[in-house]
C-alpha cells in the first residue's frame, strides 16, 4: 500500500494552453497550468503556472513557481517563486518567497514561521542543559 501512496504523490497533472476550467481542483500530485483556471486550486505538491497560465481564485499548495497571471490568494506552505513574467494581484501567505526582477506583485505578503521547526527548537532547549 505504501507504494500506491507514493505513486499518487508523484502524479503530474497538466492544464494545456487554450483550456479553461471553472471549478475546484484538488490534487495530491504536482500541477502545471498553461491554460486558465477560474476557481480554487489545491495541491499537496507543487503548482507551476506557465507564461500563458492564468488563475482566478485561491491557491493552496506546498511549493509554487508562477510565471503567468494570478488574481487571488496564494497560501504556499514552503517556497513561492514569482518568475520575471509573473503578474500577481492578491495576498500571499508563505514561509519563503522569491521574486525575480520584472515580476509584478500587488497585494500583501505574510511570512509564516515553520511551526514544526520552532516546536522542535523549543523542545530541545531543556535538553541542552
């Protein structure tokens, strides 16, 4: 059974250029979007938004590389990279943010601490003595 779960997480989904999807997308694997999504996108893995990609809605994922246009909130638990061609209008919540020169970002950004690592540091404080 463990092998089946690993296979699910390595699945790569593609929304091609010229395709528009309206509704929610929920994936355990990575997603590449070169078309248009109108609605919420959730992934346990990485979301890659190509130069021709557009997302109008909220995004929830572990990692993200955006080159296209985004209107909405992005909640990225690890690393969000805005590439040079990216145009982002909305709010960002992430642990790490990378913005290349040329990228356009209008909105707010909240950098959250990693709760797991701060908890492990707190539990090790008593043991160091």
